[in-house]
């Protein structure tokens, strides 16, 4: 793998060095802290090859509905006393 020289200001260097572990290089520190960008196209391709079951999709949809209606979620947690 090739290398590239970069210039950063002193404050940026100090912040980076503060996160550096004793057993890693600054390059390793950067790679640990700065994750690669999310590849949406690769994700879509992967889930199209191996889609989740209908039951799993319905469970996900239910969780999304519950997040959008927090009062409804609280009502489900509290048993009603009639």
C-alpha cells in the first residue's frame, strides 16, 4: 500500500495523538476513528440477493411504527386495568 504525506495543524495533531493507542500507528488510528463511507449500492445489492423473510420484514415495520408513536408504545407496556 502506498503512502501520502498530509499537513494538519497542531490542534488536529494533538487531538489525533490523544486517541492514538500505544500499539498503533497514526494511520491505524485514523482508520479506526474514521469509518469508510456507507456503500448504499452494495448494501442494496446484498439484500436483494438474500432478502429477509416476510415475518422479519413485518417485525421491522412494526418497530418503525412503534417508534413513530411513542404513546402507543407506552400503552403496550402498561397492562390495562379494567
